[in-house]
């Protein structure tokens, strides 16, 4: 009798657990159907974020010279691989480690590798029935590589491949997840009510700060600044760059939409709208601004205006009103053009405008949350921007400087003029075609 009773109680417990999740000791019921829909959407969003890496690759390749195209494409595919492997080894446990803090809310670590909870605890019981442990990892892992991809464009056409890959591995494994844990991992910035919905700061400016350090240490490309004056070095394939920008916009539906972390119809549809309106406003504003300053409409500025609006809206896509969204996008479209000109005057050579798009507009979008949303403090947003900036700059210097004084950061002048494709990879990007004008 007791044996039958114990089996009955065990059966009831299993059924109860399979339809519930544990969050802070509180059990909430969730249907299997909703769990499946939620999880499926996050996996679809993961695929969209993956497509963004193709967007970065084609954008960067199009905005640089043909003789460096293989190098650009090689770096971008390697970044995805490095990002996923390092995130699996250490990054995920640094960023999302539960209560495994050992320096207050500043640094924590849950152990090397991946460790999915057994049974339903890693499935419907993992995160309020929104997604499984494995879905959580793969979605966040796609984000991780993005920070290094931002650096790739800024250092294009002159940085050694081995130095870049070593930097990418260390930065993605250590700096990106540690900073992310401060907010998304319930660290000290989260305690300050700092808000960064999908990564204007935790992804884009994290990459932007490292790109700034790299550009300073590398110096400009040969021929970029002659007798103190800036000389344009044109990209070799503007259609390819345009495809890249459109792929990035397409992927941003997953970048921001996936950050809802469920298939909630109200929030998900709203984030889709704010994401698109931010991009559209950035395009219009960058078009008008560049047209006014350059006396002609500049397609490359419009492409960066699109990305600027997307980067800026990413921090507050879930909380900004429609009117505020459009204002944030419009301002991003203006400042991205001005920032490109400013960095050029400072002789900071950024072939693709990564500093203006990801760093400047990442900062603007984060601060805009504190300006336009009553529930968030401007001071908290500012503290977050400064803290992340200071740590990322220090971390980037700590990685780049040893590389500079050991294996070196920059290609030789002869190799740079000849092109990284031949010198680093031993192949042409467009074999059989004559390349003119040092392209």
C-alpha cells in the first residue's frame, strides 16, 4: 500500500514539475505549447543573428579594397567559430553564472564548459518556460562574436591576421562576458537599474571601444593622410556593401526581437516596430545631413545611417515610445555623419565607419533611455556607459600592447600595398580579373 502511494505521489510530482518552472522559489505554470512556441522563436532569432555575420562580412568587404577581400571574409567566418568555442569554454559561465559571484556583483564564474541541468530543469523548467538551456547558450553565443566583428572593420586593410585572431579569442572569452554580467547577468549595473535591452552598450560599444584602441595603436592606412590632408580610399564594391547593410537590418529582427526572450505577441511586435522605425529615421537623417554637408547624397553615409539608427534603438527598443524612437533614430542619423567627419579630422582611420556607428551611436542610444524614459535614470545610464568604456579600453590595451611588442599588430608597408589577400592568404579575391588603381 505504501509502495503504491509513493509511486502515485512521484507521478503527480513529475507531472507537476513538467508543467511548471522554478523562479526564485515560486512555481508558475506554463503550457507545453507556449514553451514550444517561445523556444522556437528564440532559435529562429538565433538564425537571424547568425545572418548578421554575413552582413558584417559583405559590408566590410564592399567598403574596402578588392585586394583585401579574402582577408575580410576570412576574419568574419573565423570570428563566429572563435566566438562560439570561447563562449562555450568560459564566456557563458562568466556572463550567466547565477549566484556564483566571488567579487561582489563585479566578477563571477560558474565553471568551465557547458552544464545543462538534468531533465525538465534544463528544458521547460529552465527559464519560465521561455527556452531551454541549449537555446539560451546558442542565442547568447551568436551575440558574443559580434563585438569582435565590429573591430574587424575598423582595423581592415592593415592588421596582421594572427594578432587579430588572438585578440578576438581573448576579448570574446573574457572582456565581453565579464562586462555583460554586470547588467544581463544581474550584476552591479543591474542593481543600479541600468537598462540596455539588446546591447547598444553591452555589444556595440564593447566592440566600439576596442576598435578605438586598435585604430589608435595601428595608425592610418598608407596613403590615407597626405601632407595633413585626408585622401579618400574608396571601397571596391558598393552593391556588396549595400547587401551587407540590408542583411544586417534583416538580422536585427532577431537581434532585438530575440532579446524579448519569449514569443510574447505584444512585446515582440512592438520591438519589431521600434527597430524598423529607428533604422528608417537613421536613414533619412543621414541622407539629409550628408547631402547638406557634402552637396550630394552619399550612399555609404546612408548605409551607416541605417546601422546607426539600429544601434541606437537597440538599448531601448522595448521601452521607448514611438515618437521617442523616431527622435532617437533621427539624432543617430545626424551624429553618425558628424562622427565620421570628426574621426577623419582626428586622423583616426576607420575604413567602414565602425567607430561612428557602434561606439558613438551605441553611447547615444544608451543615454537616450535615460532621457526619454521616466522609469530609468540618466545618471545610471551614464555610469554604465563610463564604466563599460573604461573597462573595455583597459582590457583592449591589455590585450593589444603585448601583441604589438611581441608578434606585432601591423603588416609591413610592402605587404599592405600589395594587399593582405596575397600576403596573408596566398590567393586573389577575384582571380582572373585585373585590379586597377591599387584596389
